[in-house]
C-alpha cells in the first residue's frame, strides 16, 4: 500500500525559504514564476526482501582467520583454515658463515630450533578453548595472478606436499602452556606457536635436523634465492597450510605470520643467540579457506520472517525495489530522493560470544554482485551505496538511492527478460580509508572496498512473509506544464 501527500516544505531539496507569511500556498511561485511553478510530492512503497546464499566471496581481505566456532544465535558451525606464504627482502643476509657457531658433529651449520608464529591482534570466542591443528608444507606456491575465493581449499587442489612437513599442535589462544610466554612483558604479542623441530626431508631426499637447518643450508647453497620472492617461493619455501582438525570455541584473526630460525653466532668475541626471521607481508598471499555446513545456511535462507546478513561467506539480503510502481504516473517527474532504512531484529538469546553486527554494508545492483569486487570498484553514490550501522536507531539508513532507481527506470525494457532487473543486494564490506590534511580539515577517502571476512551476523526486518516491513520513501519534483 502507498500513501500520497503534498509536501508543505521543500527542505528535502536543500532549499531554505524566508517568508513572513505563515502559509505555504505560494511555495512554488516563491521559487519560480507562475508559469513554471515547482510541485513537490512524496510517496512510500513496500520493498520485498529475501536472504540469498553467498557460498563463497572474493578473498581480498588483509586479515586471515584460524579456528572453529559455533554461532550462538543460529547454531552454524564455521571453520577457518589458513594458508600463508613468506616474504624475503632483496637485502636478506645471514651473519658471516664463519661466525655461526651452531654446528653438528661434522662441523656443518645447523639451526638450534625453528618455529612459525601466527600473530593475532583479536579473536572471537573462548581463549581457553582447546583447538587442534596440523601444519602442512605446500608442494608448490599458490600463484598471485589469479582470483581466489573464500572456499579455495589448497588440500583439495593438490597444493600440499605428501612427504613434507605435517606437524600437529594443540593450542589455546590464552597459550597457558607456552613456556616462553611472559604475560607481563609489554613487548609480547599474542600468537600461536608451531614448532618445526622434527627431522625434515627435502624434495631432493636430503634429511636435516629440522626445517630451520634446511633453510640455513639452502641459503649457503645460493643466497640469491633468498633475495627474490619468486625464487624463494618456487625454489625454497612455497608456504604453509594450517588446517583445523579438532576442537571448537575460538577463532583468531591472524594479521601476520613469522618463521623464526634460532642459532648461535660469535659477535665481538662472545657467542650469543641469534634469530633470523621471514614474515608474511602484503607482497605475498595469506588467505583463509572457510568451510561451513551448507545445509545449515540453506535452512537460514529459507526462513521467511526476516533476512540475514552473515559473514564470512554466509548470507546476503536481496531487495526488490518497486521501480515500476515508483515511476508510474511520474514519468515526467524528477526523483530527487529515495530513502530506505533497514531495521535489525535483536537477538533474543543473549550470549557473551554473540557475533558482532556488520558495521558497513554495501548496496549494489544484483547484476554487479561479482563484477563490483573483481574490478575493485568503489561506492559512487550513484549505483552503489554505503550505509553504516547506527546503534542509536538499530538500523542501516540509505538516505538517497535515487540514482539506482533512475538507472532501473532508464532500462525498464529489460524488466521482462532480466531476472535481476530492479533487484539490489546488501553485502557486509570492509573499507580501506586514507586520510589527508587540507588546511584544518581532515579528508578521508575510501581507497578499497572488499568483502568483510570477519565474523558477523544480524537479522533484518522483512523477509518474504513480511513485505510491508521495509519501506522506501520517494520525493518527486516537477515544473507545472512540463
């Protein structure tokens, strides 16, 4: 149902009127002459909505995740497995070979120990939950010049080396069993530590005391292989895959991976401990393979009393905009404003591990669901729009999407043949923002929009059983006689 009314003000058009007359009978003529009187009208329409399954999304986030959790609101299980590569600098160098004192009985250089640390600035769930993983060595690097999605599985794609590293590790994010974890040390950064101290056999059949020894001796063979990312990944270390094998209750947001090789060397006449490390940076890949029970997600999508926004790679909300109704009778009018406000349905089952509400959501035409992210597009407030969650109103407000209404109206001939005509999709996103100073003003500019791969979930009012729960408010204008 729609309700029509005549606006007594044109504040929505951004115009300010000053008058001593308390009536508004002459609003049109106060702006124009009597021939071109401006008429402003408003209308509201119902917007239908439904949940749609987002089986996988383009994985371009700067964060990766490791763990397994259960959404307390929906009961959906989610597992995050981590693939990481290591970056080398063109200036990488070890101490002088003669100064390295860690050696075997034959006088050959060896590492005292070796580990990989996965650093996480934040996590979801119970820090005391026990999780078990297996760390695998990759047989070949995952190449960068391709598109990867959140369901990319290195194991299923044959990237794991059959005879390579395969180390089991049971951990808690509190890391209470870690002997070198000093909690009162201000320099300590929370991490998951996987030791690579078992004997290691390389592809050429040579066996080393541990993986660190393998790296040291590969460096001695050809230091230049450690100064080129391409050569290091293809000739020395393709990377590692961390797969969750058991446990439930925590998910770490991993922002850095670091491989450390420990040895001793002589410095100024003293033998001192040393560490050389290789880290993950943006120059190489780090990504998460998310897996969940598809049947559980399909059951949520089938619910009709509301819709969902769920990440990562979970559920989006699709809106069908009533474009035909909006433009009917207004073919010669201008659509100045079209506003939609989407209200949340609060979780009735409070839980201390409740997932966060998505902060930023993007509205794009359904036809652009994949191409928008593949082409690295940015919201333009013409056919793509951002809304930020407001705790005060418990809603997301798209204040003016008239551009997308006008776009569909111009292409109305496609309505009969294009199933996505008039449809938009709401997607939780992560924004990269740069700031610059202009005089006393700080200007922020969005530089990247990517799928949000963090843990978030919310219900929205609407759904196929509640078509009147979402309304779009439209403001039209036209000049008399035109």
